[in-house]
C-alpha cells in the first residue's frame, strides 16, 4: 500500500498580510471567486494574520502608533471559506491588545480549527511549528517577526517561573557607518553630553556590559544607535546569532516531523540603498541585509520555501537550491480602516477628544486621504503566489497579481480581486524587475506570472 502523499505532489497558496475586519463569503464577483478558487485548489493556504482575533473585552490596548487591529472571531470561518487553513501570527500587530490579546488569538484560532504558528504562551510554544494534515502530506509552518517592541516577545519558561506570552522574536542589530569627521563629532557629543559617563555609571549598577556598552576606538553608542567609523555613510543590519540558532533548531525539528516545511517571516526592515533614496514607503524595494542570508539558512536546515511579508508591497523572489524565497508577497486582506474602535491614545495623537469617532481618527491620520497607504496605489497592488510540487520537487510557481480597490470607498477597499490588464502587467513587472538580479525570469501566461526554478 502506498500513501497518496508519498507521490510528493503538493500545492500551496501564499498570501501576505491579513488585516481582516469584514465578511468575505457574501461576495460573488468573478474576479474574487477566481482568486478564492486558487486557494481552494491548493492543499494548504497560508497567510500572515496581522491582527488580534478577539472580542471587544479580550485584552487591553497595548502601546503602538499604528492601527489597533481587531478581527472578530467569526470571520475565521470566512477565512477558511476563502481557502486559508494555516496562519502565521508573528508580527508587529500581534500584541496590539497585550498578552490578553495574544492569548485570545490563540484560543479563537484553536476553536475554529485554524493551524497557527508564531505566538505562544511562552517562547518555546511561540517557536514551535504548527502542523496541518493534507492529502498532499503533513505541512509544518514556522513564523517569526523582526518587527516588534521588546516587551512583545515571548519569554522562556524556567523551572521556577512560567514564561511570558508573546511573539516569536527575530532580534536584529542595526549599525550606522559614518565618515571620520562625523564619527569624531559624535564621539565628542557622547563625552560632552555625559552619555558615556551615564553608561559607565549603569555598568556599576544593574546593567550588563552588553546593555550599557563602553565606547570603543572605532565604535560608539549614542541616540540608541551603534555608530562605526568608516569611509562613507551607510547602514547595516545583522541577525542575533542566538535567535538564528534557535529558529534553525526548530526548522530541523519540523523537517523530521513533516513532509513540507514553510517558514514565514515578517519585517519592516530594508537595506540602506532603499532607505537612503526612497521618497515614499511604497518605493522601498531592497530587503534588509539579514533576510536573504537567513532564508538560505532555513532552507539548508530543511525548509521547502521561505515567504516574507511586512512591506505591504510585493518585492522580488529568488531560488536557492531549487527552493523559492519570496522577499515579500505584500498584502492579501487590507481592511485596517474598518476596525470598530480605537483606544484613547490613538485619538490624542491627533488632538481628538472623547466625542471623536473611528472615522474622525482615520481622516486625521491620513490627512483626509492625502497621505499614508490610501494615497499610494502601490500599497493596493499585490500578489498571491502558488507553489506546485511534483514528485517531491518544485515544478513551478505562479505569481498571481491582485488589486485591492485603491480609490474605492473605505467600506469597499481592502478585499483582493484578481488583477487584469495594465494593472496586472504592472504588478508582475515589478516582481520581475526586483527578481531579475537573482537570475529569476518570469513568463506571463493568461495574466499570471510563471516561474520555474533555475
């Protein structure tokens, strides 16, 4: 007797950030149902749940400057109707309603039978893979985020104390390289303003040497940044080696326990070239220095594919050892303007009082639609990707262009539809252009990009 999954035939649909606040199953546009069918035709449908799944009284507002995301639990049934059966939960919105919100999300996802990874009651649970049984084999999903506040990360258990609920963290360190004149000026400021003296004082008190580093000959810490002397101005980013090692340990575990291993990665970080030149966030295009290196390490450890998100725009892709790495697939559901309530801190940021409504806050935040996501079509033109495996190896990838209603009313925009015509061509061209430096060629067939491993 041979199991069907032993053939190595498997299909997976990948969507980006899911900020879901409204029903899905009531709509019947052909372009919407056709996109849904692409997810339903796959064994697994995976998105990044960039929201807190909660009732209004579950959790308390955290501290953030973004949207306080809430997804009503009943909408999980609509997500399943669409073909999503696995979600990553590690992202910067997971803690919008504190530890209580994290625990509520876990509870509701479990109750509705949606496999999830990336948050947990403690660090070990947040690191662990989620598993899904499909006719194509057992799927493991691991999820982490490099964008989080320090108090959002899950804490490890001890024999004498339970861990802290939170996200699965991927810690990074940023470095700034400046020329000699700027470095000498910064060093003088550190001395004259007493910053180095303050760190030396901290080292004699409760802080470790790592937490309050001494200024070295060619390095110094000031304004919360680490500066180095160099020949030109640039910025670098590096992954925390301890986090990398622990993530890879769990990838190896997943490889031994599943037929297919997917790693989901959320970040808002970009490389220096983009950060220094992009006039708007939609123009940021180069992934952070650490991303591609870590993606390759996950594949070496046993992952079958690596999918990034967080940019709210599609970025490039590459292949490593015949396995796909998506730098970002952008958004899938972008309904962050129809959340039912915001905490007091959100309103006071814009000088709004107790009589202000959610629409008042959203109008103030976007300058009446003149700034932010609503002002740029690029945030509403994204992709889904489907990966098709035959005989245990990747056969091809489909880049599916989607549009999410830029220019429509707040009550309408945010739900994805299959893009067509010039919009579809523009979306695929962006992905092709950003993928070309990695030797990836995208062919277009019937409005969809077709990619085969090089």
